[in-house]
């Protein structure tokens, strides 16, 4: 699915990375991690093909575990990972 949608997917023990967007998955189940990918894919598709704005409630639900670059730097500093 990721290949067909041109989404690069990587993961480690803490984050799922979709096209470089870090999404928190620490302590999540495989089901939850898959759900995060599907939500990202939906957002990616919407952004690429839809002309109308995504409703804020939908966007907030999809992006609730997304980390900004600043948040990633703080997290890594707190956990001695960079």
C-alpha cells in the first residue's frame, strides 16, 4: 500500500516515520501502528488530491501523535538519543 501511494515507511521502537513525519508508537500494538499508517495515508491522499480543506476535527484526530522537529529534538535530548 505504501509503495502504491508513494509513502516511504520506516519504524523503530518509538516512532513510525511516514515520508519523514515522526508519529509516536511507543507502547502501541501492531494494530495501533497500522492504524497510524492508514491515517497518514488518508491525510497524504487528501492533501494530494482533494481541493477542499480537511475538517479540523479529522486533521486533529489524524495528527494527534505526530511530532514536530522541535518535539523530536526535545524527546531525543530527554532520552539521550542525540
